[in-house]
């Protein structure tokens, strides 16, 4: 059993919580609550579908929006707000934090901040962020990582196995990453409804970060 559990450990979570404890990997909570997050939208069809699924079980979620997409689909941004979900900053152009200068990175985040009209939550695309950026960003944002990556973006994902893996990894305070993107759509539509039912049957609340 020990070995099986070890396989299920999320690499980034394990490394990250050790070396980058100033980022949020899982919330410390005293109630049975998890935090569902959706990256890379908004998308005109997929994001509304996600919200409808969430609302069937009374769940709230955080949408880490790419500014470019928010510019294209302002009505979806509005819907996220009016349906009482929450927006987070995922940069304007979905750039990689290890491949650009700190100044460029911070500028891109500022652009997204303007586009989505302010959020105190930031998630770095690809989980890539450098130390200098962390120090500066931490002043204005809570940097939200995750302890559960669904890997819904993988074309060949075994969704049965993924469902078991994410359910097994779920605990109070967990932060779960899905993607409201075309790349993830097929897997998302298989994984999300069943996972929401699991959370509901286990008595988890699904709240805003
Ligand atoms: Zn992303």
C-alpha cells in the first residue's frame, strides 16, 4: 500500500510545498471544504457548462482566467461574477515564468489584472514562477498552486484511473485544478460531473478561495 500511495503523490506538490512554502498548495481548514479551480478560460461554451455543473451541487469555484480570453469573451467574465463564482489572474498571455524577464512577467500579470478588474489570487501558468517574482507578487496576491492536478489537458488520459486518483487524493483544504479549455474539454466533461457527485456524497463543501 505504501508504494501505491507514493505513486499517487503529485510531484509538484511534493517538491513545491517543501521548497516554496510561501505559495498556497493546500488551505489549512477546520471544515470539510475543497477549492475547485479552472484554468485557461474563459471559454464561451465550456465555462458556462462548468458553472451549470457546479451549480447542480451548490458548488462555487475559482476561474483563473487568461486575460486574452477575458478580452474575447467579456460576457463570460460577467457571468462568472454574476453567478457568484470568482476570478483569478492567470496572466494576460499565458506566459512561462521561467522564460521571460521578471519585468515582463509582472507587466503581463498587471495587464490581466486590468482586464479582469482586480483579483487577489494569482496562479502561474505551467506552475512556473521565479523567486524574484514570488517576492514581489506576494505583496499583492495570494499565489495559488494546487495539491491535486486532474491532468484533464492530457489527450490520452485514462479518465477512470484519473477519477480514482483525484478522489483518493482529496482531503479537507485540497485545491484541485481543472481546465475550462478546448484542449481539456473531452476529459473535463467525463471527470467533473462524477467528481462533483463524489464530493457531494462525501459531504465536502466547495467554496471560493
Ligand atoms: Zn494555464
